[in-house]
């Protein structure tokens, strides 16, 4: 069972989370190191251009630009229209969103245009491929010890730092709420960048290389958890490369796992992009809403201008009608989706008519 959490902790880390249930992912953690600054800058060398450049901060979580006016993230982390998506230190204001009825994906529409955006992975042959996973959130916390041996780590302090890690797609699976998912196991000694998800990484991205191009293949959804060292109680979240000797499940339904010679790693899960390409492209093909034409007024030519709340706009006739200003002089400008100019201003009865083209 996948267990989901709506916290503001998010990130990718090289560590694994224990359990047979899973919870919404929230932080990238590493097997090899607890250094919070590790992989906190864009990857270089063979991993240059592997998706870091398309990531933005979305309410403490992450999102990925996928078209000039769209980014994609996870439904379960929430958000609201009007909220700002921070991308490359620039604000992008959300004006609409679209939920996938068959997965946890949510596409957000923004007013401003992204100058670059991620291509989508569409081949459907993800299993066995190396991946780069990106998120932001907690540091690696206390070790989980079983009979004197470290089996993984609990989430540590939340810091909201974006980090990247590596893994391999082990399999695909499905979940009623999450839809089709990519699965990656958190393995011991699999390399310095071996990573798992923990509290706070939801909405972050998984990228897979297609030829010379890195493409968006998944959106971080969940990790295995919770775990317990006894058959009672609520248990704990963790990133485990071996859950042998621990209980998995949930309160009231814990199952003991024998501590075997072979490690039993936990996994993380990302909503699969390739099987949702048709839905994604149907959203991206929708016409953008045109910004409204508004009349703005000021008492001096230099401003400051504010919206004239008394104005009504006839966009077909290109005429704006408003009340006569109370002050002896007033200055008007028109704000709209394209450049326009005022062609005439005249008084009609007790109102002012402003024509434009």
C-alpha cells in the first residue's frame, strides 16, 4: 500500500525508506554520504543537461517546465491558482491547472512564458535504464540499526535544498491513486550518487536519456514506508537499503521480515510520463486564455496607474465606457494581450467613451 504525506518537506536523497507500505516522497537522500551540500548544484560531465535546468520551486516542493506556459507536478502536494512558481529565480504566476484522471499528475498553466522546457520521454522502455532524480528537502537523519548493522536512515532536518541523485528503473507497477509508476530500488554500494526519496521530494522529476537527450520520464510520487522495530505502534519513516529484521506495514497490521544474508531494499516510485503522453499533449494543445483588456487611470502622465474599476470593455467594438473622473484631469492607458492605441476619447451623456485599436 502507498502511504502519502502532504508535508512541505521535499527532496532527493541517497538513502532508502523502510516498509511494505509507501508514503508520498519528500526528500532526496544518498547512500554514500550525509553531506547536505552533496549534489546540490547542477550535474556536470556525462550528466550535464539531465533536467536540473527545468526544475522550479512550487510551494516548498518541485515542478518541471514542459511547455512555454506549463509546468507539471504532483496532485497530492496541492497548490492554488495565483500562487507563484519560482523558476531560475524568476516568478511565474499560475492561472489554471489540470488534473490527470488516471494518475497523480497535475499540469499548471502560468501567465508568463518559460524560455526553455523539458522534452517528454515517450518510448515506454524505461526498465533497466539509468535515471537522474531531482528533489528538495530533508538531510539524511539518524541511522536505522538492526542487530548492530546499519540498514538505512531516517529523514533528517528539512532544508529545502534541491539535490540530484542517480538510480536505475527496476520495474513498472501500478497503484489505484498514482496510476502507472516507475520503481527504483535503494541499493547498497551502487555508486556514490545512489539515491532514494524521503519526506518532501514529491513533485520532483525523474529524467532518462534518450539518445543524446535527457527527457522527463517521471514525477516523484512515493517511497516505501513505514517501518517498525516492534509489532506495535505507528512505526517510522526511513530510507532503507535492507529492511530485513524490521516490520513493514502499518499500525495494527505489521509484518516481520527475516534478516536474510541478501539485502532487501526499499523502493521509490515516480508517476510514469510515457503512458500519459496523450493526456499531457491534449492539455498543452489547448488554446491559452487571452489576458483581459483593462483600462488604467492616473492623475499624472507618469502614473502611478491603477485599474479603473468603473470601466466596462466591449472587446468586439473596441470601446471602453467609464464614468467621468471626479478630478479635473485624468490620464488613461489600456493594458491588453497585444499593443493597442487609444484612437478617440469623447463624452457621451454622463460617461466617457474611449475607442482603441
